[in-house]
């Protein structure tokens, strides 16, 4: 008889470019986003969660980033012929939401949103096809006060998640100034759009390519290390000088920078308008208490996206970290945004001015974790071990006692004791302690026949045990008690004491590591 | 000259069956999920966020619900030929994650997860193609203590979000008991699988069809109101009696119910095993303090899904609400789950026992909101109005003062004052007050030339204004001051006083409405 044909087993694997998040990866992010949402809310921004799926028509088929026109979205066709797609950012859905609901929304409309977006790009190291974005935008006002407010809010946000004012800077620039510079350099007019795009992207790469690389792109073009050739904007010497001067226009004080920019755009109306907008934003921020120690005018910020029409801004973390090559580098950009006036027009024909910021959630979280500003105190649950399978009801009773108990009766807001009973095969007790170790448990509760008879439990300090195992001499090991016997009615209090001792110890260690 | 052809404007519309969530729809849900996560965490469950996208192969192509085999997933083909899809629930991804990462995960593995899932179903009223699920599962243990623990945790969860113990009940049953009943009724054996499925789904519809309808489905079949005929399981009178007796086996106490079930499955080993499991769970829950006032054995609970293999459980809210037809009905089920042993086997060939619960997030949130248990105190921001566009920096300064101020200096955990400046066109002051009204603002700050000169601001109580407009006689209107003039340096304190007065007033009203 022929063997029945087996269906091959499916592979248990995330699709390429996707990943799973476990434990504190999830909760640290949630904690950070909650703090951010708190600031946004305080500024009068309302939450919005649009559907993850949009019609391709509403979304626009491709990313607006002109640098990568061929990268797209995850899309599929419905039975009725419509094409749907996963959102690739939060701005395109905002435009759709605003156009759809504008009669019911307050005007201006301030909204924040946080959630995953999807990009159908080639995945690479550290480059995923699903990641979080956290955006705040104000739609329906051309007032520079809206841009200033978002920069102030970004500053408050960074400080709310634990970044001190000396560890970040928010840089502001204005696209109109850049357009003025281009006009002066002879790149005005519809027929020069391609050249303007090349200049924009060249400036955006200053960090990576250095002045010489940018200069090459402003002129004939540039061959990179791999031999690939990128066509340049074709500017002459004098014109390229003007653009290079723009990037170099930052002076020690805001007013000095503004004065230098004014010189550079002389004769261009749009340039003068941009300079005036920068001045206005700086004055508003100053009045609200956000001085140049936090927010500065910096002409080298241009932001790659083509759709910005006025102020652009970027938040950079200035502390050092090790990069993947082991080099010490500034952490760099974690958020950016700017003013855009055309997105809603696609739907309504009306120009609706808007400005907004997007926080790179994964990068900001990585920064907080790299510097021990979040996730430093996570600890596993107390594990109630099982010596006798038939007494499971008693073990459940113990674990329920722990879970009902406040960590600190004087401060109930700290929550209750985290605890679980061992649910695996209890036969091998060593496995239970290995399990507790994998769970990062601070404390194990042990009770067998002898203990039940005498109405006591053993409380084992797993943190002390782990530390002694690493550092202690045999003498110390013997002297310091890792295990304590207490009456059952004293268990909660004894566990509480141990957990508090651990918490104090951790706080000291965290301080040392920061 | 021919007009240039215009690209037609895209329609600003969520795709059919999708929706956007605004403001408190988002924040109330987040608040509820945070409370739930707190309980799960306390029970030793770890967070997991798997990717929203899975390979179709890993996911299994269709919903496991045998009642709806043709409903599927949103799927698309990659350039390399692979098919990807959006997850349709949280259980299939858990199976994939566990199979993929099992060597790194603790064993047993307790995890919780919350997020959207997507169903490619025909949308209908109140039936969306993207919705939230919140699941907790324990993978890798056959112990009934795992099932008992999840039921206890579900009870704690409902109480943590504000449902009192008299307002819900968790019902437990066991599929093995049902299988025993089927065996006794002559439906054992592989060749009777279709009939067993019919019986399962018939029982699950008891609420909707009543005993007569179920009885018809156990026998020859049933014609519904629309004339559609559903084939029955073909049981004879005596056999159908046994099944009907099973659904009716609930007695006043748990032990009595168990005794009745024992009688019904007499002669069936699997049935006896199921009864023993129910007894064990009941004993464990009793020891942990969860008595029949919260969790009961109820044979009418079967859960439609085919994959359950042991205990099944369901949480029902017992208070009355008005349904869409205006009838008063019990709110009904908000969560359910059970034990399933086959899901991971698809990947590894190994049988890995698991049990878990899924909370219907939207339904539970609707229940909390319908009974004023959440979202009753949301209020808009203080709005600083703009009388003089040129003084925007001063208005920004005022709004910054408010935002930096604690709502209650004695209790900083309450957060700071929510405030915004009006960013629309300030010319028409009436529009600013209309805007404040749309924002549900409690207080407006007003300052024009006269006020700036004298160093004062006007503080307008918008809540009082709104209430007076609804209820007051003209006399009262005049007597109660809606507007107060204070020195600028006293603004924060005056706003704080007003907000506290409003908060106390709201608390009284919320209590009355509950």
C-alpha cells in the first residue's frame, strides 16, 4: 500500500524584513509612547488612529521621498477590483482623514498618532519593513505659531522621556530660504525642478558625503566608492558657492545667522519671506522660554522629502554612542518634520496648510536604552515552585496571596507583587530553578511536605544567589543567607522586604551606569 | 487649445469595512488595555508583539472557524513569489512564534499580546475588517492549573477595568465532557466528524435558536426564517435527548453540576476525564479565592471553534443594556477561550499543549462606556484666545505658563494643565469661542489691548456658560459670573481653581449616571 502523501510542514519564520518584539521591547516602547502622548495631549493635540489599510488611490501609490521612487507599498486587489494597501507613513492617512472628516473636526486640527507603518522595501540589517511612527501635526493654519509650538512640544517630549537639555538640540531651517538661495543661484522656474531636487538631496547628504561630495553633486556629478555615478545639478562655480555658503551660514547666535541668510538671499522675495518666518519662529520660541540652548536656527537642515514648503526642523541627540563598527559617534537624528501645504489638495482641490513632526520611535527607544534611561528596572516574577504536584491548590493559594499584596503598602501606586506558580513538569527541581533563572525571577518560594506540616515556606533570594555566584568567595557564600524560612503568614512581608532591597540595589547600579 | 487633461481627484474615504478612531476612542481603549496588561503582567505573563504580516504558509490560509470556511485573510504575492498575509487572529501567530523561538523562551511560556487583526470578510453594521484583540496564553503545559489561572486572571482583569463581581460571570466547560456525551450518543469515531461539528455548532447557537431550534439541528435539520435549510446531525430521539440533557445539566452548585455530568457521560472514558478536569479546575479556583459567585461550571458553554480540546471558558457581562432595536438585553460575552493542543504541531510535529483567552476589546470597551465606567471625565484644553495677532508671542507665553503648571500642586501625579493657543484666523472672535466649544474646552483666556496694558487677563468659564445656557433663568444668568478678571500672575491659580471645581462637579455627575 502506498504511503499517504504528507503535506509538508510550514516553516515557522517571520517573513523577510519583519520581526517579533518580546517582553521589555514591547513594554519599554509602550512606556515611552505613553509619556510622549502625555505631552502631546497637554499641548491640545487629540489622538487619532486611522485604519492600517487604505485604498491605493487615497494613499498615492509610492513614497513621496523622491530619492526612492521605486520603493512602494504592500498592496493587493480586492474581489471588487479595488486596490488596497498598508499605510507607509502617517501623513498620507492624515490627509485622507482630514479631507474625509473636515466638517466634523475642529479647525485648526491638532492630532497625534502612533502605530506601525509598512514599507515594501528591500530589508537590510536594522532596516525593517514594519516599524513604529509617532507623529503630531497641526492642519489648517499657516501661522508660524503652529511650527514654533511643534518645536517647543518636541523639546518637552524629549525631556519627558528622559533626555536632558544638554543632550539634544532641535535645529530649524526654512525651505523658502533654500528656494531663495536656489533662485539666486539661477535654479528658479518649473524647468529646473529636477536640478532643485538634486541640490536638495545633495545638501541632505552633507553629513555623509562631506563638503567635497556635496560640491561635486552641485556641479557635474559624483562617482561613489562602488563606481556608481550620480548626475549633478550642473551649477557653475559661483552658483555652487552660493549654495555651499548657505549650508555654512550658521553663526554663533540666531540673529547673526538670520543676518547672514538675509545677505545670501538678497534679491529673492521667497528667500526674504523664509528669513522673516525663521525670525518669527525664533521670537515665539524665545517668548515661550525655549532659547538657543534647546532650539537653534541651522541652515544645514533641509530634510530630504520633497513636499516641505516652509519651516523644517530636526531633533538630534548630541551624546556619544558606539556604532556597529565600534566607533564613537553622536547618536544623531531622532525626529524631524516641517510644513507642507499640498497634501490635502489632492483630495479637495483646496490648499490646506499643515505642519508636523514624526518621531523615529525605534531610534529614540534605542537611545533611551543605550543610555539606561528606560527599561533598567524590569524584573521577572516571584516564582512559587512546586515540590508536590498534589498540593497545587496550596501553591495557587500562595501565589494569589502574593499577587494581591501591594509592593509597598505606603505607596499603592507602585502596583502589586508580580508572581506565578511553576506550571511545567515539577519532577526535576533543578529545572524549576533554571526556569526561574530564565524568567529573571528575584525570589523563589519553596514548600514541600516538611514545610506544609510546619506551616512555613522557604524564601530563596535569587538575585543574591546570582551575584554571589559571580563574585563571592566561598567564605562570603556561606555567611550570607540566600534562603530564609518564615511562617506562611509572614511570607508576603518577607518577599516585600527582599524586593525592596533589590529595588534599592538596582537604583544604585542604574545610577552608576547612566 | 485643448484643455490639459486633469487627473481625477482621489476619493477621501476609508476602505469599506475599515474605520478611523478619534480622541477618546483611542485613549479610552489605551487606558483599558493598560489596566489589562497590568493584570497580565502581575500574573507573570510577558508581552509579545509579533509582526502584523505573516507568510500565508505559516498562518494557514483560512480562519479556523469551521462555520465560515470561505472567509479569509488579506493576502498578496511578493516579487519572489511568496505569499504574505495580515494576521487574522493572535493564536496562529503565537503558534508560529513559539515554534520559531521555542529554544529561547521559558517553558512553559506565558505571553500576552494586544493589537489589531484583520479579516477579509464582508463588512456589515458594527462588523469591521480591522479590530483589536487582546490575548493571554500559556504554552507548554497540560496542567489544569494553567486553565484555572487564566480564568482567575480574567476575573481580576474584568474587575481591574471596573466591572464589579456581581456584574459578570465566567462560565467553564470542558470539550472532553461534550465528546463523552457524543460518544454516549453514538457519535464517536472518525467517520462521524461532520456530525460532531454539526452538534457543536448547534449547541453554540442555543441562545439564538432556542431549544427547539437546536433539537431540530440535532435531528434531521432545520429550515430558518429565510427558508434556508441547514442539514442536521441525524441523531435519533434518545441520542438527541442525551445531548439536550447535557446543555441542561447546570445545577445550583458546582458539585451538583459535576455529579449530573458524570451521569451523562457514564461509560465514556473521555467524558470521565473531562469531568475530572472540571473538578480539578473548580478546586484550584476555590483555593485561590475565586468562588462560584465569579466562576461557575456551565455545560451550555461550548465555544464554536473546532480546535479546542479540553477546558473552554467564557466571560459574560450580566448587566442590562439597550440593543440597537431598543430592547433591554444582557450585555453578554466579552471574552472567551480554552485549551488547544494542535496548533504548534503544524510546524514542529510535536504536540504542545496550550490554553488561552481572547478579550473582545471593542465589546468590552463599549460595555465600559455604556455604563460610564471609562471616559467620563475627558475634557478639552484651556484655550488661550487671540485678540491681537501681533501679540502672538505673549499668548504663547501665557499658554506655556499654563502647560507647565500642575493641575494640583499637592498631587503632581494628576499631571499638568492641558492648554493651547488659538491658531486659526483670529479676526472673528465668535469663531474662536465656537472653536473652544468644539474642543469641549472648560476655560478660555482672553486678553486684548486693554488687558495687556493693565497686566490682567479675562478667564471665561465655558462649562458654567454652557450649563447656564441650557438651564438658567435670566436672573441666574446675570448673577453667576462666567468671566473673571485676574492679574496675569494669578492666571494659573485661577484656572486651577476653575478646573478643580469642574472636576468635582463632573465626579458628582458621573456617580449619578453610573
